[in-house]
C-alpha cells in the first residue's frame, strides 16, 4: 500500500477574462435558492522538506462549472508530482582525520494527472441524463494513460437545504495504456459504472461530503475499480473553510510492474519478471478553502 499525505491550500484562481462577463442569477425553487452561471475554483498543493532529507510535492487542481436551470457543464483538471532527494554520504581519510562528501540524487516518487468533463441535463425533478469523459495518468499505479467515455442516467433522491443525495448509472468504454504491458488482458474494453454523491449539512458550520465511483470491466469481469472519497468541510468564517478529506483508490486487478530477478544467494540473473502492484492507494488531504 502506498500512502500520500498532502497539505493543500485551496485558492480561488484569478480568471478575470473568463469570469468578468459572468452573471449569477438566483432563482427560487421549493428546495431553496440556487445560483446560475460560471463558477471557478482552484487548488494549489505544496510540501517542501530540506536538511537531512529532501523532497518536494507540487500540485494544482481546478474545477470550472456552468450551471443553468436544467443543466450543468463541469470540467476538472489536476496534477500532483513528488520528487525526493536521496542523500549519500562518504567519509574520506582516517578515523582521526577525515572529510565527509555528500551527494544528492533526485528521483520522482509520485505522479498523477487527470482531466474530466461531464454534462448533465435534468429531465424531471428527480431524473437526469448525462455524458462525460475521464482521462488519467498515474504511472506509479501502472497507468500511463486511461481514457474513459461514459453515458447514462441518474436519480436525484433528495435535494433540500440540509441533504442532497444522487445516484447514477452508465455504460462506459475505456482505452488504456499501461506502463508495463499485460499480455493476458485487453487494454480497450466496455464497462459499467455506478456512483453516488452525498452532501449533508451536519451543523451550521460543518458539512459532510461523500462520493463513490465503481467501474466494472465487462471484458474481464474480475477487473473492478472503486474511487471512494469522504470530506468534512468546517467553516472558519464566511470566506474560509478547513477541509480534511480521505480518498481511497482500489482495484481488484492492478497493473503489472517489472522487477529484477535474483538467484537465491542474491546474485543478479540479468532477467526480469512481472508482478502486480498493490491494490489500494490512499490519499489524505488537508485543504484551506477560500470562498469569494
């Protein structure tokens, strides 16, 4: 299992050229007032260490939404990259008189990029249709490129001032390229996707958000993936909120990796073997959300 802990600061990105002409119109419904128009949020992530150990993590993410009375268009993009410095020290001289030479070798230890787009159209108060596309690159999970197209429908079961819950169901088709090719499976395949989204206002200052996405490969029915995210935004003021979240990525049939083969006595054989990666990745995030 690989764990990535990120401390994030979420900032509203300045996009004056795009949003200068935005008009947010409020309209009243039985479940409260909603705003229409363009909305942009962004997130920047940075963690740096220096001294006896060296590493840096840099991440960017953003969401652009266009809300209309009966439809929603949403785009998401994000990137995270971690680089670590491996410090090697060597003493030169004698035990009484020596100097220490130090060398730092930098190595990329995490990389994750994604792009998503989705269009929802409300057919009735409780039923909607949608289409979308997801692209992902996570080389440390063995995915060089994965492009997924989805089309389906969903239900909005509850939507009021304190609780919102919806489910959706779609047919998908995936085009995947692995870092290490698996000769026993197809990389392009049809599938099914089921998901839910939950928002619950626990108190006047605290919300709970939960999202689960499950994908099933119809060509290889043992290949099942889940993306499960839970967050607890806590309002600090009318403009700021503190948002811890935990994301779990699980795949029953993970991608393969190539490792060097050694003999029982530790002698390198010059050959390599294929072995599956871990099934579960987890990401714990602390975010400061800015509302303008």
